[in-house]
């Protein structure tokens, strides 16, 4: 289980490593272009949290394992697409990658 630390990191976001690798690809791509967006995730219990991702706020990704998973281009595209909607970035199920 990896972690995203954002801003003052009062509330680090736990994310499974494979999902985190794909979220990182989308987040870094957006921030590199100077684009901001929201990022939401489910929290234990029955609520959700949202942060504003901005190039001006420190961001730190921590992976539990040193291995870099192969990235699924379809998943990155799906995540990038939801990041551009009013709902903002949030984890979506991984689509099957073409062999």
C-alpha cells in the first residue's frame, strides 16, 4: 500500500501501489502542464475526501515496493478523462490492457 502526501500531509492518502503508479502518471502530467484539478477518494466508513491538486502545493508519492509496474495505457487514458470532468480525478476500475 502506497501513500500520497499532499501539502501539509495532515491526511496522507493510502493507495494500492499499482493504482498509485497510474494516478501518479496522470497527476504529474497535469501538473507539468500547469493544470489543476480535484482528486477524491473513499475513506473508511461512509464518506469521501477531496483535495485540490495544484502545481504550487508540494506532493510526495511513496510506494511500498521498489518495483515499477507496467502501466496500462487504457487506464491512464480513463483516469485522465475523469480528471477533466467536473467530478475530478478519482480511481476508476482498471480496463483490460490489450496484449
